[in-house]
């Protein structure tokens, strides 16, 4: 099991992973800085929009990991059921 995980880690494109992580962090910083005046105006928690963005980001990451792990033939069977 441990060897399988190590082989999967070696297959990861590190440049793509770094770019995605950088964009996620940049997005969080942007949401935090842009929503600060809005939170003051509507008198809500300062981190309200940041927390919402973080929750959706985590759900998106788990969704991507789930889709990567699911068998491709299983996905094809499900999608054919949607279209016919």
C-alpha cells in the first residue's frame, strides 16, 4: 500500500500542482481583501465571505479527488444514463 501511494505521488505534475495551489491562495486573498468593506457595510463577521469561499474551495478539491479516483467506465455508464 505504501509503495502504491509513493508511485502515485511521483506521477503528480508538480508544476501544475504548484500553479493550482498558487491560484487557490491568490483567490482566497482576493476574496478576503475585496469583501472587507462589504462586511463592514452589512455588519457581518469580517471573515464571512472568506469562510464561504474556503468551504466551496475544499468541496471542489474533494470533488476533483473523488472524480480522479472513480473508475472511468463507471463514469461512462452513469453519463450514458443521463443522455438517453
